[in-house]
DNA sequence: TGAAAACCTTGACACAGATCAAATCGGAAA
DNA sequence: TTTCCGATTTGATCTGTGTCAAGGTTTTCA
């Protein structure tokens, strides 16, 4: 029977932008105080751009609530999303002035920010923060590489199933329904955003969602509220290794 | 007129796996000695697999000569390359036991390796090494994201042009021919490997290379030896921002 | 040097997903 | 509640790239 990766992390520990409790727990007294002193919050409305590609980015940040996307756009308007930021995710480039992608809020968004200079100073003096940041960046690189497999080799149906599976696994608001395999969540993306994420058109996204619904793998209430009727079947449709993301 | 990013880095500095001289230069006396003590070399023949996805990887390494690829494969055999390692590139995951992709030598390959444990110890005690590693990882993440744009949104012709442009810019053996815009290099990949990199079939790769040749953007001697006849036209065909990768 | 094995090119055709074009739905504002 | 407008679905058709197939070319190794 399928079990999910339970999200054991959250935005916590005095809003330290380092994801896992296990690591935040290592931030103590002095360090936490310093983080408190340099942190501030920013809010964005759904649709607002947080920062444009090429702009100077003088802070690093952790998503507190809401969803943001990273995207790149070609001259003629073709767009590809290259990252999805959910609560507790980190964004920013210690050691670099500007970013190479647009960051956009797709829902109302609250981020916990740290000005870069003091954050970098802190990284230098507290090795485990830099350490953890390196691990997180390597994890992100792994996700990016998995996404490359999706973009280069998966069919439209597999792409949709993969995206639903990933959101379902990461979405903290997901609730297990009675029985076993059913999961419920709200899509934080429009069809067009999903298309830009998957390298498809919005029409193809719509058609494949309809197909998954017809096949009883998922069901919808309204356009955004999704129930995964059979998580195993969804994984199957995603073309992932059969035991990917499951425990026991 | 087009100028290339001149590769100002190289595998140097006592084989320190940190890429740029500017940083290696900060490795001194004691540190260099420790690196010397834990380093060793490994050679692989063209086609040999360095490590399989899921295997334990107890070392980190820097490519001294030759070319390696990182790739992921689906159960039914569909393959996607997710990384290209050229001389001076780094591979390995401090803080993780295993890798999520196959590493394969596509030419004869020499790597300078460091056992992971002592390397990690050194990272802890010399902050600038971890620092630099984080920067390199972030750079790699940026490349991965650019590649996602390529995989998701570019046409076959744009994909081929992008790959040629990237190899030309990074290949240390490239030689400027008389005049201005011509560049010469040897492809380190077969048509099939290029296809796996670009999310295409080898037939499409072959056809698009023929098309670029017919359009006088490139010319070939044999199958591997490429002359870029007009770098600007190649960039144009790649669909990149018109000033990407150029100076002045 | 010759023969086999890779590797590559080209052609004909098929098909998944793109494009163009209408509906239809659903949430927000009045 | 009604109206409106953006978001979504669905249909018809087109096209870029995949698939299958047949030669051709380069490299390797005896």
C-alpha cells in the first residue's frame, strides 16, 4: 500500500531560512538572535512579480505561505518555468548579485527575507548554515535534473501525472481521506502555468486532466480542487519507478 | 562582432577540485598538503560507466581530461542526459551517500578524486572551500535551468544550435580560425548521445545538423570535426538572447 | 589490408501534441 | 441575483518530430 513522504519539515525555528527542523535546531541563542535582527517580511499579491530576471537581488528568502514560481522567457514569449517555491522553500543566491529568472507570486505570498550581506556574514561565521545551504542546493539540483527527464522524455499524460504527484506530496494542506489511497488538495497553478511548467500548451494540459478524470485516477470539484482517487495509479501514469516516493 | 567567453579557468592548483584559480589560489600550504594526501587518480575508457544511479559514491572528483555525462533512464529505456562534465568540472555530493544518475565516460577520461570523508572534514575546517562549492553548485543549478528552457520550449533546430554553441564556448581545444567568426572543435558526443541530451531522436539530430550545414552555419569534416562558420548565425539559430555569451 | 561492427544519413509515413476556433464554466462585481 | 470576463474545455485540423527501414560511411581490429 502506498504511503507518502510525510513532510517532516516546516517553516519554523524563528523563520530561519534553513528548511529542516533538524538543522534549525542547531541554531541557538546568539545565532537565532542575529537572524531575528536581520529578518523582515514581504507580502505579494497573486500575480505580482517578486523580481525580474537580471535584476539585482539583495536578499535571500524563505517562503512562509503561498506559492511562487521561477520562470525564464524567450524573446518571442515562449516561457518555461524552472522552479516552484512552496512554503519552507528557499530562494536566493549567496555570492551572486542578480538572478537569471523571474520570480512570480502565483497565489498571495508571504516571504521571510534576510538582507544578503548580513546573511552571508552569518554563513561565514556559522559553518552549519552554509553546510545546510549546500545540501539544499544539491537537492534542488537533483529535482531540476528529474525535471529535465520529465521535459525531455515524458509524454503529456506522464507529465501531468508527475506534476500532480509532486504537488500532492509536497502540499502541506493535503488531507488523507478515509480509506487509503485518496488525497485532496488545491492546485496552486492555472492551466497555463501548468503548461509552462511542463513544456506543453494549456489545451493539452486540459485534455490530459480530462483523460485522467475519465480514467478515474483523479476527480475534480471546480477547476482547482483535486482528489487523487488512486495514488498508485497516478504514480504508474507518471512513469516513475514504481516505488518512488513510497515507504514500506 | 562576436567574442567568446574566454575560459579563464583550468584544472590546476594541485588538482584542487575547486574550479577557479582565484579560489584555488586561496588554498595554501597546509591545505594544499592535505589535498595532496587524500587525492588519487582514476582513468576510464570511452563508454565505461563511472558509477550507476543509486550506487554508493564515496568520493568527489574533478575531471582532468575527457568528457563524462550524467544521465537518468526510465524503466522502458528512455534516457535523458542531465549533465555534461568537461575538464575542470566537479562531480560529487558532499553530505549524500549515493547519486541519482549514471555517470558515464563518453571519451577516455581521467578524474582527480578525493575520498569523501576527508574532503568533508576539510570543508568544515576551511570555509572558503565550502563557500566556493556552494557557488559552483548554484552555477550548475543555473545551467540546469537554462537546459530546462531548452528541453521544454526550443525546437529541434534551436536545440542543436544551442548544444553546438555551448560545447564551442566551453571546449578548451577550440581554435579561432583566421578572420573572425569561425570556430573549430571536435564533438565529444555521438549523435545518439546528443539526442539523449536534447530530448530528441538521433535521426532528428542528424537531420538538423544536415540542415545547419546546408544553411552554411556550420561545416563538417568527418562526423565529429565541426567548423562553426558563423557564430552569430549559430546564436541566432539557438534562439538565445542576441547578446548572450558575448562581450563588447 | 580487409571485413565486421559501429555509427550516421536519408526517405516515407505515422502520430502526439500544437494551433486555431468555438462554446461553456465559474467566480467576482454590481 | 444577474452579468460579465477570464479561465477552461472541447472540437477540427495541421505539423514537427518520432518511427521504421534501407543504405552509406567511418572506425576498429584481426
